[in-house]
C-alpha cells in the first residue's frame, strides 16, 4: 500500500458534499454556505445535532448524505446533498427523514 510522505504536510480528505461553516452560538446553531448564504433550514438535522457542542465552537466542513447502494453498502451521494441544498426548507425536512446528513470536518496531521 502506498504511504503518504512525511514532513511538514497537512492532509485533508475530499468528500462530495456541500461546504459549510457551522457556528455553535450561545443560543443556537448557524450553518453557512461557502458563498455566505444561511443554510441552517436546509440542514436542520445537522443544526439539531450540533446543539450538543459547547457554545463558541466553529467548524469548517462538508454536509454529506450517505445513500445505500443495491447491495446495502452506504456511499456518499453528491446528488442527494445537491437535492437537499437546492430544496425548500419543507422539502429538506422530507429528504432528511429519508437520508439524514452527516457533518465531515478535516483533521490535520503531520508535523
């Protein structure tokens, strides 16, 4: 298996989701797209889960949606995330009931 080089490097996985910044404020959670649009209502399942974080936490990551293939194997579906991101808040809730979102953040490693 190939090895990643060592040294002053930082690695981050690439996933097919929607880039979002998540703020846990004193009184709630806000999700913002990379263009600055408030997308909290479209990813409310993530906002509700993020209420468990302490106030003041800010995360930069991706909202992703896993969908099962015919064999039952789950995979990240950009199409499902795109459908959610382009939907109305009401439709986003329906989609979330079928396929809840997951929030993925990068982890830096290296020296």
